[in-house]
């Protein structure tokens, strides 16, 4: 019984991998335009996020509950999903299955129950984002978050049967080297530390901060693409609804341990937290489009571009020093990104069990935007008849 279940799970994952291969050369200009929008938008929003969190700190801490910010962020995303779902329903043609019918909603809820897993993991990760700011400056937080790429690659290999070439694995290793170069500091003579004078709790938070969102991203991509025919706004409604529920449970837990005063979700908020909530909501919405129509690896690589903006902005606004290590680290990260998405790094065709699994060639463009567009061709889903329908309401 277990053996048969294992074979079925493996076959299902391989089906996604094959769909991923077949879809590579079928990306239209519509998808490429979406790629550019996703990458540019992600760079701006992710770059601003650590800055806004840092601006929310008062005397080295937060006057508000981070869980309340996460809860309000999820509520904002739920409202956005409902509005977009209503707009999409108004654009439906006669004869199409109604999006707002009770039967459609219940069936979609059953099919997308797996979204509860990434929602829980995101709820944990979003709280850790605030905790990390207590140990590291904004630029360092962004560099540490880039470690997620390697963890995501491993998870994609085992969960979604994604294949990577040796050159791509080397590119990921080069990414880790770039991050390490940024973290190493010039040590005074006679010292033996690695230049990271932080508490042990910071390393534990870093480990969780890297693994939890990596698992959330992979499970999110798997859940969204496994039900590709379902409207992304309906899927987002479930995902954000689960997220709001888990964060509300966190608020109740804080009220039990700290008293009823902590139940006031608006306590300690300021204009900076309002901007932070809006930024986090927009970032989460963009991420869902990355995971369904693009690729998790592309999402994390595009976020590395935001590191430059974060470092420069934190230096200009808060006086943080941009060291030569930071410049070298960023340079290595960009080299890694170019190597990973280079046409020369594609997986070669492999012959297995008498059949050939064809891997389409990546786009030949050399600029980052074109490489990002080519990388977004790495989409694994079941190709449905409505694949050419507009992604966004018109």
C-alpha cells in the first residue's frame, strides 16, 4: 500500500516536471511582459521592506505587536483578492462556469486545501522578519535571505522533481560564497571571531528564517500549479484567508500570555507601519503570481537585486556603512545569477528507461530582464485549455 502510494506521488511529481519541460517554449509576449512587471515590482517592494521595518523600530524595539502587522497585511490581501475576484467574475462570458457560485467555491476550497500549509509557514516567517531586524541591519537581513535559494533548489529537486545542471548547482554555490563575503568583516588584530558578534539566538533565528520560507515557497508553488485551472484570485482568497486565521490565533495567544491589552491590534502603530502593511500586502500578491506563472528560483534571484537598493538606502537613511565586502558580495551574486540563467547551464537531454525527456533551450538574451523572462519559462503545471486567457482582468 505504502509502496503504491509512493509510486503515485513520484509519478505525480514527474508529471509536473514534464509539464515544466513542455511549457518552456510556449511563453508568449503576454507572459514576458508579466515577467518584467513581476521582477521590477519585486525588486522595489522587497528592497523597501527591511527599510520600513527598521523605520518602525523605536529605541531598538517595536511598540506594536508584529503579529498585528501580519494580521492586517493578510486582511488587506483578502480584500484585494475579493475585489479582483468580483472584477474577474464580471468579465466572464456566457456559458462559462461561474466563479462566484457556491458549488465552485466549495469545490475549489477542497482542491486547494494544501494552501493551508504555506499559509502557516508564512505566518511563522513573517514574525521572524521582525525578530531578525533586532539582530541584523536591513542590508544584512536581505543578504541572509538569499540563502533560501539553495534550500529552495534542494526542495524543488525532491518535491517537484525539478532538474538542475552541474553549472546551475555551481552557480548556487557561488551565491553562497557571495553572501559569505558580504558577511565577513575586517577583524582587528589579535581577534579570532568571524566578525559576527551576535547572540546564539540570532543564528537559530537565521536557520529558521532560511528554512521555513523556503518550504513555504515550494509548497505554495506546488499547490498553486497543481490546481492551475483555478482562478489565482480564488486561490489567493484561500491562501490569505488561512494566513489571517493563523495570525489571528497568534494574536489570541499573545493576549493570553501578555494580557488583554495586547489584543488591541492597532496599539503602537504609526504612519511607518501603515506603509509597511501596504508594502507587505503588495509583495505577497506579487509573490503569488511568481509562484503560479513563473518560478520560485526566479523569485528569489530577483529579490537579490533588491539587496543593492536596500544597502544603498540604509546607508543614506540610517548611516550604515557599505563596505568593500558588500560590493564584492553583490558582484559575486550577480555573476551567480548570470551563470544560473545562462543558456549554457541548461540540463542536457537525458535518456531514461528508453525514453528521452526533452529539455527546451532557454532564451538567448543576455540582459537580466531577458534572462528573468527565460527563467520564468520554467513553469510546471498542467496545461489547460484556458491557458491563453488573460491573467489579469481587463
